[in-house]
C-alpha cells in the first residue's frame, strides 16, 4: 500500500467516526474537518478547510481556542467545555479533547475531538432555572409535605422485610445523615428517598434529583457545583444543584456512574459542607442532606474500582437494600389491584380483577423489571382488555414464554421402591441445589442466596450429601 493510499484510508476512517474531528496545522490552518464537526458547527466542510481557525470562528482567540492553545504549549487538553460562535453568528457548545500532533520531535499541528452538548446544556440550564423558581415558591412552607412527592403511605407492601425497611427509614427521617439505597432497577428506590425527605424537618425545603448516568462528566460537574462567568468560554454565573438544594435534600441516582475525580469533589462537600463553583476562588457553605442510589451491589462496585472507598464509607451512614419483587411475591396481588385502580381512573375503565390463570402466571414469573415492570404489564393489558377481567391473552407474550422456559423440578414417588418421605425430600433438596448451582454457574454464595440459606449450610450439604455432576 502506497503512502497516498494509506492517507486516503486514514481520511476515510476519520470521516466515518461519529464525533466531530478538527485538525489544524502548526499555523492554525484547518487541514482536516469531518462532516460531524461541520454539522456541530453549523457550517460546511468547504467553508472551513484551508482557512485560518480564527477567521471561521471570530469569537475565539489564541487563549480561548483549545486547538491554538495546544499548538502554543504542546500540552493536551481533556474534556474541556467550549462555547463559541461561527462566522454566521451561530452559538456552538461542545466538550473537546485536544491533542498535539508530533512528527518526530517537531510539533506539526493539533487534533480535536468534539462532542455536542449544546442542546443538553440548554435543557439542563432550563431545569436548574425551573428548580430555582420552585425553591423560591416553597420558602416559608417549612414542614409542609410536597404534594408532588411520594410519602411512606404510598409504599404498598405486605412483605415483612419491606415493612421493617419502612420502619427504619422513618427513623432515618429524623436525622440529616447521608443515605445510600441499593436496589435493582424498578424496585422503588426513589419512593424511599422522597418519603424520607417528606417525613423529615426538611420537607418544606427543596428536593432535587439528578441521575448521574444521564449527563457527560463535565456537564454533570457544572450542574452540581455551578459555574462563574469566564470559568470557560461562554460560561455564565449560575448556581449548581447543591446551592439550589440548600436547606433541603439532593438525591443522586446511579451514583456508581459518576467519574472518580468528580466523586472526590463530592466527598469534600460531604466532609465540610462547602462547595466551589467552577472557576470561582471562594467557597460557599450549603446545608444539604445527600441521598444516593445505586442499582448494583455496593461492595461489588467498590471492589471493581467504580466507586471510591472513602466516598462509599462516608455516604453509607444509613443504608437500605430494597428487595426485588421476586423475593416479595406476596406484594404482587396488592400491587396489581393498585395499578388496576390507577389505570381504571386514567382510562375511564371498570376492570375488576385478574383471572386465576393470569394470577398464577404472575406468581411464577421472575419480574426482572420489578414493580415498574408489573405496572407496565398492567397498563399494557388494560389497553387490550375488552371486559372486566385481565386474562392471559391480554398479557405480553414474553411473560408466558419466560415461565415456560424455566426448568421444572419433578420428584416422583415410586411405589415399587417403597420410598419414604425423607428420601423424597432429600431428592428434592438435591435437585433444588443442583438447579441453583446451574443458574449461578457454580457460585456457591449466589446459589445460597437463591436458596435462602447461609453459605456455610450449603457448603456443608455439598460436602456431606450432595454430589452434583
């Protein structure tokens, strides 16, 4: 392959990448500019290629342009927010990673990879402004529950473990300690968080929630801590969520998705209560109760290095583990009635019950999406029902398929062998343990959890009685 063919192949590869790529030479002249970058900047490739950078983007200068700064000092810049206007006056907001390009020891240019965050930043800014207005409207109403938030009475359960969790959560509402809640997706983590806030002395103050997985790291940092004018190009003076939640509660969902460097800043706020806006030299004290939720076992997240150990121990002062729906099946019928009532009112219907066959299916299904999935199933069924009863034919097909695919345990009595009950129970125990080990791929700890017995008990049984193949 010739040098010309190699260059053409490299250019073709760069043109297919779904991120803006902008390359300038050592004089700041654009030598490569893909169609994604053109779309982000609201320009055509022809309007940029071969031209000086500052001619096309007159709002930038040698200090504010990340490309020109890298050419000047040869140092890479990672995840830098940048706001600028093109020669048409169009405002562009990106997060850039800019790297120097060397040939041997000589700096020959710089390459920039840009991600568009303009629309996302605009929506986030509007959300912050709206939350600020709501916070102002709530002043003077300290102690009054917010009718738009859940309360403990909204958590429906007949499960003893859930009732104990609610009792513990009510006690936690009397303090301002950080709270960490673990539970699978759809188990109702935010119901607990909102209920704790509603039952606390902070109930008349702001409750602000932010999903940490929904935003890029650089944008999440500015939203949490706020920005000062000039902290980066296009930045305005804007409070962050910590300031808006002052006196109330800040709920961070999917905390395990937060980058580690941002976790370090969060830890400092937890330790001394002071926040510093991006680009500011002064700190501000905030009185905020932090609650967080994760959808993976916290010990595993820490072990894998996706959550700082010091942050985990600082935020895990009060902790709750919400059981999945498959472990509290006595709640299925109660929740089903609740959702039927809810959608009867919403759809102007008069559904009264679920057929016995559908009830049995609900009890045998594992509900991987938990309570949220059950609600969606009921809503879907009530779009199909033509009478007063939800039947099997009204339910999504995957429910029955999933149950039918589950292995069935069968222990048959052989009269000829004159088997006694202890022998049959031993066979059943062996089959249950073997199935649990198959489902967990031989993981004894997870198999013990499935069986509801201590790990040591399972190890004893395996060593003394069970010999799985």
